[in-house]
């Protein structure tokens, strides 16, 4: 496994090196994915599909997959009472 340098951006997202992605792009760690999936109330099959991915993954890619399942970042934040 390659070395992953990471830190947090102003939104708390991990920022670091993802193979094949430009340096400094926001990424989703496996732990972040677990937390998001728990809050998204996905079906067991959808949870398995999300958590079976190789982490870390690019932020945009993660939310594209969830979007295809009907979960958007904005809708999830609204439901949790959070603000961007």
C-alpha cells in the first residue's frame, strides 16, 4: 500500500494523496464512509456496495456513487441539521 499523506481541510475532509488524483484533492477515508453510510439509512446491499470499495476514495467519486443511490451530500446534511 502506498504512503498516504493527509490533513484536514476547512470542512473537516481529509486532504491528501490518492493514487491517480491530483495532490490536495479531498478524499473520503473508510471510517468517514462508515459514518456517512450509517447516517444515510441505506439498504444492506447499498451499504455493502459502498463499504466494499478500496479506501481512501476521492470525495467526488464517493458522492457520485451515493447520488446514484438517491443520497446527496446536501440532502444528508439537511436531514442531519448541519450546514456546509
